[in-house]
């Protein structure tokens, strides 16, 4: 064998030995890490002392915690058995996690800088919506929140009302066409009006309606709303669902709503998997992100040019959220400004928070009204009594409030005699509608029972002492009295049960799971501030430095849509609906989960 070949063999042998040693070291390190995590660290975890449900080595309680069909019962059962603060098991018996219904604990965790969203949560959100305010922590989050805040002031949100009303009416016009001229495959449901609908039907007429997936339609409308209110861009999703950005957004979240599963969890820890072995979901998400980024870059560039031109002329015509954000950004120290990429990430965040969360809340609200016809009738009558004071029903043509010529849409020439287009009237009496106590109560009760986010998680970034306001009986019989503290170590997870707190019978009374808007006229003592510290006396919008900036936007958009829809349509249930929990809590038809998000209702024309 030649000296050259001898050298190559030697190098190869040495390389193999080094590789073998590296593999052994990596495996050994992995074994040590695993044994430490599963056997040693749990012995010194302070959370093991808390009361809570038991589990075998590989058992977890995630379904009891996160599945809406099980969580409400599990929460009540655990509270009765273990008290307000307890622990449960995450990825196996070794994974101790804390959950609390004690507002002193919740307030401490959500307000202290010691606790952050887990990196896994932030990585998942950043993958879909970039480094926006939802996926940031610490100083970056504070800066973004301070920059974005002025775009969601009371005055800013109120200036968006014409957009809310315009898109609500455009959706109603589409529904009117469905009812008047249903598609061939639409399910028409003629029947005698139920007794509860006697007030909305003459003795001779039949209640006729068409089954409409209201979740889908409202999703299209709310996407248009955030397009106009957020970026001064009309996606025209209500007119045609083929718009590129809307389609990309829907496809991406259709993938995300299926949950991360095992592959998704592995991708969080090893992102290179997406590059080396992309599956269909990864390909769809990557293509969607490419489309959204391309369109977003053009939008941000154009908007910046417009804002800077206005600034040089000392004009102030642009009032959409992105324009306000760009103006605030330009007024900052150049070293502290958001880059164009970061501005784009905020746009993606607005799309998620401003379209899906609002549309889901509205769909759930119509669902509850369909199940409670007496409440539906009462709310409709209250709205009509306000609207009729304007003495203008505008029955001859659709509304074009604040609509540019390109945005107008066509309704058939002669609407039926029962059709009432009341958006002009609503706009004239908007202050009265906005102040309507029963409308406000219906919306708050909907948001209480169906918060868009089922729960949230925080991780301790340092060892801490958490104060309690309710006694905690530890495993060894020791009692942590009111005013005492629970020890928690760095890296521990705390689950905040948003829906659980909204459902708690200790807070809301025995009828906590019932849709009862009247409870808001006289809240139970435990549901009032300061005992209940969430925004608007509920945890739906969170609390503390991560509370929802867009809560006024959500409530006002819901009010505008309901005030437009209810004077024109009547709703009945069309199927049994259940919830499933993904990034947001979504509705589906029982036994038809594979069809994804759906909330069909029988929609009929209201006849006065």
C-alpha cells in the first residue's frame, strides 16, 4: 500500500474514532440530562409539596387542563379537592406544574417581570406572526407596547366605527342574497316559528331561513375590517375569497389549528427539520409566509412614503393603525425605531388579534343568541328602539358611509319589503348604541363564556416566593396561611386558567356556566374589582403588562356588527356545536371535527 493510501487510512481511522467519541459523549450527556430531569430534579422541586392529582410515570393532565370539553369539570373538581392553588403533571410524573385560582397568585405572576411566556410559546408565535408584541418579552415588549398603545386609545378606536358599520352591512347584504336566492346546495329550513319568536313573526308567515356558517362569514368580514382599520387596505374578502394575502393567511392558520403534534414539538427544538424534511404543513406555511411577507413589505413601504409625505406637508389624514404606528416610530430616537421587518411583524400580529379573535367572539355571540331566543328578541328590541329614534331606516339603498368609490358594492335593485338597511340610523345614534347597557352585557357575557384564548402559561426565570390569599394545604400537612408564600424554582411552569377563572362558581355563582347577560347589572362580590382584577371584570383580556391593548377595538367592533345584524336577521341553532383549543378556541360541529372551524346557524330575515 502506498504511503499516500496509508495516510488516508490513518486519517479515516482517527476521524471515525473522534466521531465515535463525540457520539458517546453526546449520548452520555443526553442520558445524564434525562436522568437528572426525571429522577433527581423532581426530588428538589418545591411544587412537589403542593396538593394535586396523582399520575403514573408517563401520565399527564394536559387534556384535563386544555381540552374545553373536560377542563371546566376538572377545574371545579380540583378546586374542591385541593383548594385554589395546586399542582398537576405535564409531560410525565416528573413535570410538576402549578395552577391557581387565587387572584393574589395570578396577579403576582402576570405582573412580575420574573415570569415570561415560555420560549416554546414565543417560538411558535414568532414562526407564524414574527417578532410582534405577542412573542416578545422584557424591554422589547415594553418598547413595542409603548409604541402601539396610542393606536388603540378610545378616540382612535371610535374613529374606526364607520369601517365596522360598513363591513357589517356589506356582510348583511351578502346574507340577504343567500336568503332571497339560496345556492342550489344550501339547506333551506322552513318551519313554523317557535313560540319564543312570536314577537318577530306575524301569525300567517312561516319562519324561513338558510343555514349559514356564520363563523366563516364573520371571519371574512373581520379580515376586511382589520385590513381597512389596520392598514387602509381593502382585502375584499367578503366579495371574493381569492385575494392572495387572505388565502395565504387562512391556509397557514388552518395548518396551525391542527395543533403542533409530535413533529411540531420536535421542530421547536430542532428547526432544521423544516429545512431537511419539510412535510406538507411546513410547505403550506412557508409559502403562506412568503406571500404575506411580500405583500406586507410593499404595504409598509407605501405607507411609510405616504406618512412621510404628509409629515413634510404637515398634514394628518392617515388614521389607520399602521400609519399611527409609523408616525410614532418616526418620532423616536433613530437608534430605537422599529425596522421595516419589525413593522411587518406588528401587521401580522394585528391580523391575528384583529380578525380571528374578534370574529370568533362574534360567532359565539350569535350562537348564544340562537340558543336563547328571549335574549335575542330583547336585545333586538333595545337596538331597534335606539335606531328608530333617528327616524331614518334608509331602506332604498345600501350604506356608503366612509366608503371610497372603489369600495362600493352592489345590492340587487329592489330589496324585499322586509329588508331594513339601518346603517345610516346606527351611525346617527352610535353614541347611544355604544352606551346600551344590555348590548354591553351580552357582549361581556359572551367574552366571559368564550374567551378567544383558553389559558396562558408563564415560566419562572428565577427562584421566587409567590404570595397567596387563600390557605394551601401542603402534602406533608403543613398549611400555608393567607398572606404566606409558596416557593417556586427557576424554570417552573405556571398555568393561568383564563376560561377556568371565567367559569368559576366561587366567583360567578352557581349559574357560572349559563349565558346570563343580566348578571352584569349586579355582579357577585367576588367578580367585582378589586377582588376580580382582570380588564372589564373578566380575565378574557388578561391583566398586567401583557393585557390586551385591543380590547376596546374588540368590544366596539362587536357592538357595531350586532347593532347592524340583529335588526335585519333572526337566528336559530342548526347543529350541535362544541369547542376545540388550538392557538385560539374555535367552534366545530359535533361529529364533524375533520371539517375544521364551523358554526352554522339558521339565518332568517327579520320581519317587524
